[in-house]
């Protein structure tokens, strides 16, 4: 004889709600993390571009003519 299902055994309502909640929170967390990474990447690229531009401009001012 099998034991009755526990709270998180998979067949109870609480288990289904817990899995659905975890899935929803995972989607939200992943979406927020992706947006944050995109913002950091764009900031990093713009900072890198501005640094390289200012470096090239400063090197041009020191070039021998």
C-alpha cells in the first residue's frame, strides 16, 4: 500500500501552486536579470567608445607633423 501524498508530492494542490509560483518567479527574475545585463552592456560599450574616442583625439594632438 502506498503512503498518502505529502504536501509537495506533486499531486496535491499546494504542490501545484508551489511549482507554478516558482516558475513565475523564475520568469520574473530572468527577465529582470536580462534587462539589467543589457543596460550594463550598453553602458560598458558607450563608456568604451567614449574612452577610445577621447584617447584617439588626445593622441592626434600629440602627433608629430
